C-alpha cells in the first residue's frame, strides 16, 4: 500500500541537512503552531516584530498562518483569521457568506502553506539534499511563488514553472526570488504543458525534485489541518445561537484547498461541499476543455489530491462574471456604486482582498445559496487565495480594452448582470455514479501520462478510510518529525 506522505528517513543525509539548517538558523514550525499561534515561542514572536511580511528570512516560516496581523512589517497574530463577510447588498442572497483572506501570508497568497507541506517532509526525513537538489515548482501561478519563497527560506535552490500568459506581477516577483523561472505555452488552462516541462527536466537533469501540487498529498494535508481549522474558528465565532454551516465552496486549482472541506465535513457532517471551475473549461461538469481567465485555477484534468467521493456538487462559473466582480470590487467607481447600494465602508475597505479566483469562489457561494434556497441562519465559507495586488495589470488591460475608464454606471451594470444576475445553471448535484465518473478521469492524466500507481488510484475510491482517513491523521505524525529535526539542529533549546 502507498505510504501516502513518505516519511522514510535517510539518516546520512538527514545529519547533513540538519547541520545546514543550523548554520542558516532555520527553525521549522509545526502544523500545530500554524493552527494555534499561542504555541509559537515568545522569542520567535519577538523576532517577527522586527521582520517584514515578505522578507526572505527563515523566521517568516512562522508567518505561514491564516492569523497574521494585516500589516506589512512587525505583525504578530490575530485571534481570528482575516476574513470578510459578503453582505446581502452585494450577494443578493440571505445566506451569510464568509471568505478568509490569503493576502496576509508572505507572498500574498496561501500557497506558501501548500508548498511548505510538500518540501518540508522531504527535508526533515533527509530525502532532499539542499546542497544538491533543485526544488521544481510547476504551477499556474501562486504555488510556484510560494515554493520559490519557501525554498529561499529553507536554504534550497528552486525552479519555478508557470504559463507565459500569467500576470506580469507574478513574473516580476519570481525573477527576484527563484533560482530559475521557466515560462510554458498558454495560460491558466494549459496544465499539461507544465507537466511536459517537468518531464523534460527529469530527462535532462539528475538533481531535480518535482513538487507537483496537483499530485502532492502534503498540499491536501496542510489545508485539511491548517485551513480547515481556521475556517472552523470563523464559523464558531460567527454562528451565534442559530447559525449553522450549510456548505463550503472552493474552486479547484491544485485541489489542495479542497482538503479544508474534508476537515469541515468531519466536524459538520450535514454540511455540503461544492467545487467550482470555469464555465469556459468545464472539466468536472462536462468532461470539457477550453481556455479561461480565472487566474490560479488549472483545468483539463482532475487533480490526484481531489477527494472526489467527499464532493457533493460541481459549480461552473463564467469567467466574465469573475472578472466583472473583481473589477466592481477594485475600481474606485465600482466601490462608489456599492456605497450607493448600501454596502458599509468596513466591507468596502476589504474588497481589495479579493483576487480573480476569490471572486469565482464568492460567486460559487452565491450560486450554492440560490440552489439550496438558504436563509439568514445558513453559513457558507470559502477562501480568497490571493488579492487584487496580484492583478493590477489586469485592471489596466481591461481599461485599455474598453477604451475608457470604469464609471459608476459600469459598476451598476456589472453588479446587476454578473453578480445579482447569476443563476443556478451549469451546476450538478453529484450522485455516486457521477462522482465516480469524475474520479475515473484521473486515470488519463495520472496513470497514462504521469505514471502514478493504479493500485493507489483504486484505493482512493474503494479503500476510502485507509487512504483519505489515514492521510487526515498524518498531521501529528509529521509534526513529530519536524520537532525531531529541530532538536537535531539545537536551535530550539533556548526558545
């Protein structure tokens, strides 16, 4: 049976890696510390007070947290994650929609957590040699940024791979942090071209280790443990006497974030889990293909780490709606219109936390609420992977395409047509057989193309408890390896 996350120790290499970490003053946080900031030592917090949020400093490993204070430098932790409640004046539905913000992670996106959980198990077991190996981060955007950042913090060389048509901001930042940046043909939808480049690297270089977020179970586990727990804290804080969790709605990029829904369904068995994707590339909904503009979500395949059997619904989002909401939220004239529609100023101040995929997530929540006719006691939760900070060039491009500046009337049109006007079409409530249809699509990508194990594919479906159930229990086990590694370095003795 597959080892899920392989924690086999290479003792000889582990000694060298620990010595290197000691030399570079690298202390690795546990998942438990990411979930509960009270477990972070006081001396670590004192160093964080002197450090910028995006600084290339190993201490910022302790800022891989949903609870970071929303400041550029010197912040510690909030009692609750940073989140925004989307009011009925925006959504047009009675249900309470909550979205946790990834903006206040280092790099401005929560993908630093996913990439951490892919690289660190290799480091703390001696499977990755930071003096020899290169960490390869294939991605449609934020994952390779998170991987390059964590590599720098952990003293590892990195190669970032992403489509050439991703935003200029991503490439500009990566050139400063990654050891090497490779642009592949296409856009968000061209995931296979990224995979093809990783195979080319395997054939031509003997020192590369591929961290494929779509297939790395550490990605799923990090979100199950850390993001799921953070979501639960928001739900508990906001529920009051009558509030109940109706569902979790998340777009499927790498499918890592979907692990948080598995956690919430363990805590709230009556909640439903809906997966969003682009209508222009409806892979889950209709075995489809195409191209879309929701940056950060990849398509034309089903990620290996998506637990299909625990998915209740598929929702397709028109990328025109996502871009319209994104622009409505982030153009001054759009915000002026929202004020006139009764949206409060404290909400408007947070709208810049919403990036393009975040808009798609919110739209998924709205469609979900309409489909199930949710009321004011029903809570729906999602995440904002990144923020508008990553897409200022897209706003400029849209202005150039329109040939004029965005005006208040444009905000009124976009809100009524692309937000209030979304319907419950292009959705499917999944049956056992429709779930299996989607699961079976994994075969073509992962068995035929990527040479994964067929026995493991069947285990994901037929041996559910021994596969997903055991994976979900691996957090504390991984933490023990991290703690043992830190003890080897000796850096935690005086904390």
